[in-house]
């Protein structure tokens, strides 16, 4: 069973990540008018993200693409409204297709683009990101998800951890070449998400050289590991010569707003039953220690990791997926 097959009860982090993204969008675009935006992403067969932006933000102008023909047929079946357009396309075609997609929604000024990758074609993905970024404009939003599973960097040679870390960095450099900053010479067990952030930052810098009038500002960076570890960076596109400041001046008060490229929110929540959640929810204003005590068992391997699990639950509680029967 691959990640996409696992039900959300068993992978709450991806669900939470998407919900935080929708809240980010509301922070960024509510004042500008969601009706000015086209939402473009690889929505997968159920278009869960398209439903979320339609339901929570009212964005009807939507485009979804997928390289798999049957996935597109399923998207067409599942689309939230008949205004959602779905097409068979590989992401490498997106940059050159952006104008045509925008022309299908002539009254919209801006786009939100999410490249939700799952595989490890990192060089191609970063090149596609660069080619997409240079076609964006003030008020647009760009999001990219990449696989950050350190195991994909191969196990490396036997021997000390220093050897392994250097091997991984060399392996990644061979894979993505000039899309990797030269300062990265070792990748430790937990470093891969931050290394990918640095690669995405470099990609944004390369894009800026081509469109110097634009700034690509990181606004939300998250990582989670429901199955594979994933890394997602979202950037706001700003043209400082415009009168409007984007994001607006209140944005940085938002709990998850990125303050710099290096700031990653790790979404690492425990898998809980409804009964366990209710107990934690009724103790939510207490310290993590007291919340853990209220549970009367360890939700993780030991006390330290259980405390971390409860603290994380507290941080992401309002986004945690709740499942109800349709008849409830
Ligand atoms: C992770 S799923 C999308 C999930 C969805 N965005 C959500 O929030 O639930 C990724 C989808 O994109 C497709 N896909 C992956 N890489 C692609 C690429 N490079 N070009 C086009 N489609 C791709 C896959 O077939 C899959 O259906």
C-alpha cells in the first residue's frame, strides 16, 4: 500500500498540513478577494485540496492535472463543481501552459500553484519550480512538496556516521547538481528537510535573477512523516514596486508564519482514537505534562516522546482530522 492509499485516520499529518495551508491561504488572500484567484495543483484522484479551497475559501476557478490518465478520469468524476477543470499533463509542461490555464478563467488575476510531488526526481522538480516561479506575478502563491526521506539518499558506505553524512551529500549533489548549495557537504539523519529547503531557496534565487522585480518570500514551511518524510515550502510572490504590501502587515502575527527560510514547522502528531482525543481536548489548557497525566498511558514509546507527542497534539489540535458518519 503506498502513502496515498493509507486512510487519513492513519496519516493525520498530511491532513493537518493541508488544513494549515488552507488557513495560510485565507490569511494571504481573504483581503485581496479569493474570487480573483485560480487554484492549480495535482489534486490526486479525490481532489481533496480542491474541495478544501472551494469549501473554505470559495475558490471555484480550479485546475487539476495528473500524468496518469485514469487519475484524471477519476478527478473529473470527483470534482467539487463543474467549474473545476482537469487535464492529463506532466508537471514539466505546467510553466508553458500557465497562460493557457489562466485564459480559461479570464476574470481571475492571480494563481495559487501547488506542485505536490511524491517521487524523487529532485533535479527535474527544482527546475520545474524555477520555470514556474519566473512566470508568476505579484499576489501569486507558490507551493512545493518534495520527498525528504533520507533513506532515498542511499545508505552509503559502512563506517562512521561522518562517512555516511558525506556520502549522502555527494549522492544528492550528483542527483541535483547545481540546484544544491555548495555549502552543503554532509547530511545527517535529521538534516534532509532543511537541506531541501536550502535547495528550494537557491531555486528561488535563480528565479529572481531572471525576474529581479519579484521577491519570493517563504510564508510557511512544514515537514511531516506519516509514511515517508515530506517537506513543503510555500512562498508569496511580491513586487515591491506595487503599493500593496503582500503579505499584509498582520500576516507575521500568524502562529505558523515563516520568519526565515530556515524555519520549519514539524507536524508530528500521535495517532489517537476519538476517546483519547476527547480526553486531551478537555485538558487542552493545561500543560503537556498534565495532559499526559490525564491520559493515564503513554501514547509513544517513553515518557519523553509521549510528552513531545502531547505537546504537538496541543499545537495542531484544531487541525486534527475528525471523522464522523455521514448521518451524524
Ligand atoms: C500526492 S498526490 C496529490 C494529493 C493532493 N494534492 C492532496 O492534497 O491530497 C500527487 C498526484 O500527482 C500525480 N503526480 C505525481 N507527480 C506528477 C508529475 N510530475 N506530473 C503530473 N502528475 C504527477 C500523482 O499521480 C498523484 O495523483
